[in-house]
C-alpha cells in the first residue's frame, strides 16, 4: 500500500506535514504556531498495488493548542 497526503485546509501549506509513503505515518516538517493556524484538515489517500488497483481515503483533523496560555 502507498500513502499520500493532501492538505484540505488551509490551502497552500503542504510543507507543514509529510507522510511516509510506506507506513502512512504523518510527521511535522516544521513547527506549528497557534497564532498562524489553529486547525489543519488533511486527507490521506491509500492505494494498493493490485490489478486492478484499489484505493481509499480518510480525513485527519489536527488542532493546534496554545501552550503559552
């Protein structure tokens, strides 16, 4: 199975999260800032290598908490 990641909200922040194409593990690529964005919505797509190929997806919500307060 191969995994891919798409940022649904906010648009244009694809460099914040990354995904391991083999395991599906989602990791941060840079620090998050509550004042900039407090909620991210991602879509993870999974595709197998069968013939015919099958795929599925799920949505992941990441809520950023303000730890300074």
